[in-house]
C-alpha cells in the first residue's frame, strides 16, 4: 500500500467522518465516505444496510454510485474516495471497477479489510486498473466511532478486533 498522503487528506476525511456519524445516529455501522474531484466533494455516502435492508448498501458503494450519477459516467478516473474504514472485498471490487484513482481510508479492518489487513485486492490487481491506496488517515477518530458503536450494541466494554 502506498503512502501518498497530501495535506487535504485530513480535511476530506473529516467530511467522511461526518457521514460516519450520520450512520451512527441512524443505528448503522458508522462508516462514511466522500468522493472528491477537482478539489470538491461530488458525492457522499454512509452505511444504510439496515435502513435499506440491502447488504450492498455500504458507504463506498453509495458514494461511488452518487459520484457516477453526478459525473454522467461510471468511470471515476480522476476521483479520490475517502472512507473511514478500510474497504471490504465487495467495496474494493467496486472501487477498482469504477476506476477510482485514489483511495484514502481511516481505520484498518482486521476482519474484512481488503487493502492489506485481511487481503489486498489493490496490489497486484488482476484488473487492468490500479488505485493508489493510503491508510491510517484520522484512524483513531474512525476507529473510536466504530468501537463506541459496537460497545453500545454489546452493552459493555469494547470487544473484538481493534479498529485502527
């Protein structure tokens, strides 16, 4: 995984964190995403799996779909996706298929992370397209939100994997 962070990464990740907070308030796993093109947010998304009763309604999928609609093209060649949690295999596949140029994520996901934590679908991709990936941007804030969510669901101290 490349570490090609830029000074705006924390700024855009804060926008993604606001989306994650919206998911938290809605009772969804608090993951948020924003798609940035030409220095502005063109799409947003947060997990809506429970609300929509759709296992594919992850923040990344919703943000990619909204960005493609806004662009009038499924190809997001010049876009950066900011997401608060390392993408899962489904989302990594969608990112690669949408030709997203760059992915920046917050906390690592030791259970389902597909950018190096569990598997790495971004390096050596069998697809022609490759996305540049940077992780760990505002990872503590992203991980804390997820830990708080699952601790509240379990009615006790946080258990399970360390989310960052």
